[in-house]
């Protein structure tokens, strides 16, 4: 029931805001006292300006959700981050990540998404990612000789490692590297009414994760456009 509203956060060592309850760790220590369900929940992070974060710890994010549920992450302006704009990991479900503007992310890391989910609360409920504007997910890596590669290995909306039951609707995603939307082995996800533009490779991609091929995913009524000579609509 906490609210973080209309703040500006800039030039931080790691990220902007973190919502975190570590239920798995506490449950392992004392299963009679603690529950495995997220205890940090029903918070509102809205109308904030988060920028130039991740100056020291490059794995940070504008907004980081871990083992937290039923939060509203809405109407935030996030830009110039070392890695993610918003990431949700662990037992996350029921979060509404909507109406955010997320630009110029993953400036110093790769294998990242502007909105990146890595959730395991499969049997409960998924998250909503709707009405966001996402652009210029840059990405950076190196060769074996230490030469910097940029842009490199990014996605716009990255449903990573078996993320299930997520609604991705009414987003505009442009100028990423590997693709605008990626379903990485998850099931029951819906990608609908999005505008996906100018990823260098695929605009949409679905691939296996740790032996999970994913099933019952829907890709409907999306607008796909690209100008890159190496680009494709996707798979």
C-alpha cells in the first residue's frame, strides 16, 4: 500500500526504485513463520522521472521488482539506464506495467530488455505490459579481444525464461537489436495490438528456454514494420 509518486531520481550507483520481499529466502529459513507468496504488494510507483542510473552497478534498473505482486508501475518516464528500464523477477504476478515511456536503455550491458520479465509465479497470474512507449534499446558487448560492440543483443519487451500468462498490449516499440518482443519459452502469453518497428533483426521472436518450447501463445493484430536490410517480420 505504499506510494512513490512524482519523484525524480538520477545519477544513482545502481537503479531507481526496488520493490522486493525475498519470500523464497525467508521461507527456506523458517517455513512455519513465512509464506512463499510475495509479501510486498499493492504498491503504486507512478509519475516518476528516473534517468542516468546504474553508474556503478551496471545490472540495475529504473524500477526493479522481485517477488512482488499486484503493483501499479505506471506513467513513469525512464531513460538513459545502464541496463533495464523495468525488470520483474522471481515470484511476480498481477503487476501492471503500463503507460510508461522508456527510452535509451541498456547503454552498458547486453542480453536485456527495456521491460524484462523473468518470473516464476506461473500457476497464479501473469503481469500486464500495456500502453508503453519503448525506444532505442541499445545494448553493449565486447569481442574476445575486448573491442566494444554497440548496438548489441537487446529486446524491447523481453519475456525471459518461461515467463507465462503475460498480456502485452497497445505498446509502441522501436529501434531495438534482436527484436521488439521476445517470448523465451513461456506459455499462455498474449501479444496484441502493438506497433513493432525497426528492430535490426526480427520484430517478434519466439524461442525455447531450458527445454520449454512454450505453448498457447497468441500474436494477433500487431503492426510490424522495418527498414533494416537484415530485418525480418519475425518467427
